[in-house]
C-alpha cells in the first residue's frame, strides 16, 4: 500500500514538474517574450559598448600622459585649448562664402554631344 502511494506521489510530482517546465518554455517562445528578450540583449550590448568606449578613452588618456612624460612635455593646457568661437557675421564674409559650380552631365548622345550612330 505504501509502495503504491509513494509511486503515485512521485509520478504526480514528476508530471507537475514537467508541465511547469513545458509551460515556461512555451511562454519564452511567444513573440512578445522573444521581442522583450531581443530588446534586453540590445540594451545590454549598448551598455557593453559604452563601457568599452569609456575604457578606450581612459586608456588613451593614460597613454597620452605617458607619452607627454616620456617626451618631457609638461604643459598640456596649451595643446587642449580650442580656438575662440567665430561669430555668425565673420562666417558670412565673402572669403567664407561657398560658390556653387554647375556641372554639365553628358546627355544620352554621348560625352561630346554628337550622336554615336
């Protein structure tokens, strides 16, 4: 009697466990779930790329400092300054205006303008 109860309980537990596993897998394979997983992976990849960029910038800065020290350049402030901002009026002077050039594309008759018959 106890044997039968034991095996009945074991079979019922195994059935519940297998049903739960199958239902979880089916939910994971639904389109909404797959889209959410893809979005999560994309966000994770973005974070990894951002961290990689930060690591590269840090490494570049460290190496630049090593090169400055090796070359005996101690004043790094002058090299990092940007030029002063130009005003809009200065950009509109004739020396900065860009002229448009008209190009002539060859027509269907050929590059010389004569028919090639």
